[in-house]
């Protein structure tokens, strides 16, 4: 990416005005959607300590740590996702996009009071039978050193004319060595909305969720990932690792879920399943980054 394709912002954009704009933004991608080629950059980001504490508390991270939770910088990256999706060049509407997967790499722990630089770009896109898939790739730097990466893949549902492939046969549910029960309430979703700035109506109330096609309000997918990592913090043996998540099914509130996990040779495998321990909400892996 050349400097001419990099746009530098003075500060991180405010989320709430972008969400309000996103609610009324409608776009027609056409048969060959074209995505922006530029990247966004923000220098000298100092994270709000009050926001950080709200985030730690609602996700279950240690409150007195001197480093950022591995997922915290995603809430800043999300602001750049929204900024890019509202660009006139961006071919799909931000509202209604489904978060399919997320990969975070912590290259080294980031001190809570460290100023960081963040860059974000569209990494790739493809047309599938379900719609248009696209990914954002964000990187964070401290004192010129890359410390963190995040790749989020989204789906904008639409008719594409691409034929669906054969469905893979569903195998037996994996048996893990350990599990924990997590209780999730409606207030957890509202607390996360406040901590992250993501006030999507599907996460705020049953009524607003029903208006948008859900039977009840749902928890944020990235809360689920963060809560899993917080619950597994005692099992993670390296402070440099990749964490990959595939989001499978929404979590309707209130509920209890089962976190199944076990150690493997180079990290952890885990799944967050429904109350019965059958249907997966997300499937994830944690892998240490070798020196």
C-alpha cells in the first residue's frame, strides 16, 4: 500500500454517529462489487482508562492488569471498519452484515497506558452463494513495532447467482477434556455495548431485535470471544499467540452456555455451545507464536 493510498485521520471516529448514519445507508453492490483500495491510519491513540475498566469488567478480564486484554483493541479497530463501510466507494451497506470470523494475533502484550498507531484496510473479498464476503485487516504499532493484528471477515447477504456447493455432513460433536458454564444476561449485552461503543439495536432490547428479524436480543459476537479468552486466561501459557474464531450461531438472551476446551500440543482448542452442550455458538483455537 503506497502512501498515496493511505488516509490519516486526526483521531478515531466516534461510533454512535456512524451507527446512526449506517442505519439509513442503503447501497446496491451490483454484480461485480469494487472495494476501496486505500487504508486508514490513526496515530497516537491513547485508550480511555474508564472505557478499558468497563470492558474488563463486562468481559471478565482481570481488573488490575497493567496490560490490555488481547481483544480490547478490536473495539478501536471496529471504529475504522465502520468508517470504511460508510465510505461512498464501499459497495455494501454496513447494517445487516454478519460477522463470520475473527483472528487476533497478540505479537506482544500492550501496556494499558501505551499510545498506539492503528492501520486498517480491506484485505480481500469474494462472491459466494450466500452473498459478498469481505475482510478487514487491522494492525497496531507501539513505538514503531507491530504489537497486534486483527482480521475480521463479514458477509453481506444478497443474491449472487453463485451455485451453492454440497453441504458437508455433520459429524459427531467433539468431546473435550474440560468445560465451564457461563451465564449471560441481557445486561451483559448492554454493558458491552457501552464498553465497546457498538450500540447495534439487536444487542439492546428484545423489541428492537425483533424489528430487525431476531426472536430476542443477542449478545455481541466479540463479547463471546472476549469472555471465552477471559475464562481461559489461566489455561493460556504464552503471552504471544494467535486466536482464531468462527462464529456459528447467535446467542439469544438470557441463557447459559457451555465452554468446552482442552490443551493441545501448541495451545488450546475450544467451543462455546448452547445450554444443552450440543449446538456450537463459536469454535476457536489458540496457538502460541514461536520466537
